[in-house]
């Protein structure tokens, strides 16, 4: 009886270890952990998509991603999103990636905490941050279809 109880305990403990392991590819970023980041950084590259936490206290460049759609969740602060238009003198910075200092004809959209943005591939976009203000956002980059 003692031997079968020991074997049952060991089998149960082994099963609990297997079930306790996180699934492959699973990742959780706790709010407190995100608040501890002081600069923008890649959180994870999962092959067919990646995640990034971005902190801005000044204007960004106009960006155009030929092959990536951005899904952005504004965590804190405020900014103005310039969306659309035509980049002025765009520079190719990497395959399928373009940057410019400005775009003509872009629309202004005020963004604030809790806002979720979906920016399709090929659409110029730029974050403008007023002097003395900050914005923090989580970006999920997914392949464009």
C-alpha cells in the first residue's frame, strides 16, 4: 500500500509540473513591470509578430511600414496622431520601412489612455507630443495581408 501511495503522489506531482508550465510562446507583461521601463524597447519577437513598449516625450518621425500593421494601445499620457497624408522626402531605413520628418495632408487625431489604434500597413503615421507632455503605448506589429 505504501508503494502505490508513493507512486500515485509522484505521478500527481509530475502531472502538476507539466500543467503548471506556461504554454510555449505565452508571455505576460504585468502593469508594474511595464511602468518600470524608462525607454522604448522590444518586448518580444514571436516570428510572425512582435511587441514593443514605446515612451515618447517628443515628436516621432513619420513612419510607413509596407509589411506591418500596427495595433497600438495607449497606456498613459497624451499625444496627437498624424495619420495619412504624403511623407515629404521619405528615406528607406530598412526593407519595407520608410521615415520622414513630416507629411503633407495628414489628419490630426488626439489620443489618450485607453485608446486603441489600428494603423494598416502603408499608412503614414506620426506621434506629436507637446512640450512637457509624455505618452506611453504598447504596439503589436502583425504582418499585413
